[in-house]
């Protein structure tokens, strides 16, 4: 047998290290519910997302996008543009433009050479790594809600879009459990002053330093735990396991029947209709199985499906996940005690 020297092995190892490339990171669709389009065409899980792409969600729809190690969830009836997405082995640069609707943001902890920015028609927000939501309505009023850490917020003046870093420095700091509100009137006042100063020959730097870009203190207020209910899902936003993605890809191709198909994974449950996921929720307890059906409890409903996954009935009922069967009756734990359901059709007694 030919002997291979230690030096030869070491040399081969060093060469492989020199020429091997780190795993490529990109921006891609990680999860969708309902009707979502990219540049006017329907999207699928794992589709890549590039700078300039426009993502739109319809009613009762949402879209999760993984951008490097950061995550966003675009909520229903939203229109968002990926203004910038630059990802390499050393840094992430992300700039999002939310024209309408709502986005939940969960960026990674950013390094000094990285950025994560969200713009709306009237505001711009930047973070180093926190959890926050941005909403803009038909009146172009922007609401930025901070759940963790701190977000820098400023009124948006489109003339200064090429100077966002300086604009953000002259904005306001919005701390944890606070909401900042910026109206179209606020943004227009700042824009008028900026345009006038530039027309008078003032430099961009001087203009930014004196322009009213900050958010007035009276428009930054604390929010209560009840205000967090609509965004509570931000905690769970994250990339799906490959095994889960594979199961979803298989399930959406199967016939769903008139009431849909139920897919149950280790921690979550999904309802699929017409090749689309229309509902997702965390399981409150392990599935309850009988000879005829599988029963799952999420926080807002109880769903029964046949052994092949076709949904038999779907009952909306807030519960704590405690379910049991006795004498052909399903007992479900709620805040007001146990509720009794007919196990054959899910109707409450």
C-alpha cells in the first residue's frame, strides 16, 4: 500500500480550505399563506428575492422572507419593495420600502458595517438588531412599534434618500415597548423646509442638521401588553426546517377536498386549500388520535381530519390545548371551563 505523508495530507487540506467557498446566503421566500405575488407573478417557497422585486399580499395572506440571517413577515394587503439586498460572507445590507400595509421585522444582530432600514412614504427606520413592526395606512400615517431593543426613526424626505445614514442620525430613538407615529403632515413640513434650504444654497449636510427630522416626544408613547396581541407572532418568525418545507411541498400537491387538508408537523399545523396554505398555527398540545380521525388544538380553533389528512370539521374556539374524549363527546379546555363538542361534526353543545 502506498503511504501518504503527513505533509501531503496537510497540503491537500490547506488547498481545500483556500479554494472552498462559504455557503452562499441569499434572500428568498421562506413561507407563504394565501395569495402572494412577486413582480405580478405567484410565488413559491424557496423562490429567490432580489433588489428591485415588489412583493404584494392579498387579504388573509402573508409572506415570510429570509434575508441572509434576518427575517421579515409581510402581512395581508401589503405592497413592499426590496429596495436593496446585498448579502455576502461578511455583511448584510437591507433596505425595504413599504408603500402600504404592514411588515414585521426580525433582523439579526448587525455588525458595524451592516444595515437594516425600512422606509414608508412618510418615515424611515433603522436598527442594529431588534424586533419591530412598521405599518403605513391609506392616509400615509406610519406607526413603528418596538418590541425589543431600540429603533432609530426619522421623518422621510425623499430629497434626502441618498443621505439616509445622516438622516437617521438626526432622527429619534424609539425604545422598547414604545410606538412612534409620523403623519403625512409631519413629513411634508420637513420636506418643505429641506427644499427651501437647498434652493437657498444651503449644503445637504447643514440642511440635515437643522431640518425637523426627529419625531416629537408627544408622538412616541408606551404601549400595553394588549397592544402586542396582533404582533405576538413576531416571536415565532424564523426559517422553516427543510423537513417541514418538504412536507408542505408534498401536501400542497394533494387533493384537498371541500374543507381543505390538514398538515401537522412537530410543532405546527397548517390548513391547505386549492394548493395554498390558508392558515398556520402553533399546536397547543400533541394531536389526539382515534381510529377515525386526528384532532388538533391551536389557540383559536379545533380541527378534525381523517387519517389521510382531509378535514372533517373545523371549529373556531379559543382554548388552552387541553382536549379529551369521553363517551363520544370531545371536551375542550377554555378560559371559562370545559366546552363540549359533538365529535362527529365539531358543533358546540
